[in-house]
């Protein structure tokens, strides 16, 4: 009898704010260790927290984007546990009444099947500091710059049935969060981290005992860890053992997990209401104002790009990956409205490819949407061929010259005059009488030979479309 995998995810996402959750310390990444701290985030006695309302607004925005319920009154609690990098000995979080409840993320499997995955809640909390162990002469150090950074913990329902579904959920959530500007969600900086609760069961049976894979910040490692843990649990049960509820760490070097500690339950944390913070109250009018300012989301953009611009699902997906990408594309279409599909092809396949090779992004692109549109105008009016346009784009990537200047300076204007093209074709036919006879005798593949010869004779300047058309007519005899 087969096994069924059950996965629920807890995502810790750093909220994009200038200051920490409950004090005025900077959240800038990469500062000298312990240089961005104060008595509040260090947990000094008598210091009182003050909520960063920007973090609350961005949590509400995230809830609205996943079609969740916003609690107009939510509460903060203390979650008590001791780690060296948790200065107060407790974490300010939301336990009994979170700011966001419910919602969903829709995914599409590799075979095109759509599935809706539930979200249980989004609650606000503060991050802990960071323990550092490597390269420090066997002595652990603590950097408390991260202590007090505002987080959203996004908790899913246990709706995922494979590692692939879990990764699809995470990628969709990651994209939405970045689109909203709620977080940079840079996984290498720890701004988007995931705990995966994994269990197995026979189909139709109650949920099995779960383990929690902690603090993973790579889609590849999360997939590997889930698949490893599923196989470990199945082998353990089939060998007569029992799964123990525990937290585990993923070792990406050895490609295996190892026990971290027994899995805590809620009572282990001795939750109680945070006495230093009043309930967080927002009005429906405030929520509505946040909703009114919400940008168009990736799914909506993909649909609009397909409908309004006639793009393929693939191109629509590529060009709606980030707000920067979608806005750049729409700027290009506004500057070259004649052919949105041409805009998509050149941006997705030519420009983005060159930027990737150069280690740049759209923000640092040496070619603006207006300059690329100028190049596409010359392709559209047959001034240049597509091949020449690619060479011109290469030149534009390393110079400030526009397409027209490069075309003029290098003499790249395409020959579209019928008389001039006919003259070249007649010369090629006279020089190759045997091939002409062969073509007229039924060897259609010789058309490619003639096209090549004409393009060579014209030094690549002849309009390929016109060459094909005139060759087809003149070779008939």
C-alpha cells in the first residue's frame, strides 16, 4: 500500500521597514556586528516597546493579497524560551489573535493542474539575533543587529502532498511578497526562511507524527530536505520504528537531516499576553485604503498580458515575475505599440539574456525601454533585419549610441528595393545555372542555397522576406 506525504510550511519573512519592530534601530543589512542595537532590542530592564505601524500595514497588505480576513483588533503575546541570541528571554509575537487569518495561495503543477493551498494565519513578531560559530577560533559569537527585526510568520494549512507542491507554494508566495514591496525576500540574507512540517500516512488515515525541518533559505535545499525526510520516515515505519516529533536541521553538505531538539508544543513556550503593548486596532477604512493602493498582482498581470497583448503563457509569466520587469515591459510597449509580441520576444530573449551575462538587472540596464523601442521601430519598418538588430543591440549594450546612429555609422540599412534585389538575384542565377535547372526540375531544397547566395552578395543587407518572395517568383522561369 502506498504512502501519502503531508506538508505544512511556516515562512518567516522579514518586513521591509527602515526601523525595527519595536524600536528605532536601523534594519540595514551588513552593518558591523552589534552596531544597530539599543536598550529596547537588547531587552534591558524597564525599556518599553513601541509598535512600528509600517510593519502592521505591510502585514495587512499581504493578507489582502492572499484573500485573507484582516482582524481589526489583534493582540501581542510573549513566547518564552531561552536561546543565546534572544536577549529578553522571550519573543514578542502574536499567538491568540493574529493580524491576518485564512487566505490561500493558488499553484499550478508541472502538468498544468491547478490547486488551491490554504493559509492558516499571518502573525507579526520580532526576529532573534544571530549566533555565529564558524571561523571564530571555536568560540561562538552573537550579533544582535537582527534582534527585533519585524517579521511576518506565514503559516500554511497541511495541504501540500509533495515537495514539488511545497516549492510551487513557496515560489508563488515569494513572488507575491516581492511584488507588493513588503519584503526584499532575499533568501541569501535570511529575509525569507522556511520551516517545513513533514509527515507521512497511509491514504485515508489520520495525520502521522510530524517532524519540523528548521530554518531553510534555499528552494533547492527545501526540496531536498522534504524528500529526504519523507523517505526517512517511510523507511523508519516500514522497519517497525516510530517517528518521533522533533525539530531537525538540514545538512546541505551531507544531504541529510539530523535531530535538533524535541518539538515544542504551545504550552512549552508559556505564552501569555504582552503586558507592554496594547491591542493593535485598525479601522475598516484603513484596511480599505491599503487595499486601494495594492498593485496589480502577478496572476492578474499574466492574464492581462495574454489577453491585451496576445502573449504566450510562457512570455506572460517571464514578464510578470517582478514589478520591475512588468513595468519595464509596459514602458517598452508604450514606446513601440505596433507590436507587443515583438517587444516581449526582444525583451525576454535578447535583452534579459544579455543583462544576465553581464551580471546586471533591469535597474542597471545600459539600454532603456525607449532606446530598445527605437531599435524595434527599425526592425518593424524593415530598415534592418533581425540579425542586424541583434548586432546593433550588442553595440547599444556598450555605448550610448541609439539604433539610428549605429545603423547610419555602419551602413546597416536593409535593401528593400525590389529592383536592386532582382538585380542581385539575376546575377546569382546566371552564376549558378546548374542549380537553377535543378530547382526547376523539382529540387526545392535548393531554395536555401539561393537565399544564402543572395544574402552573401548583398553583404547581408537584402531584406530576407523580399529575397524569399522574389526568388520564388524569378526561379519559376
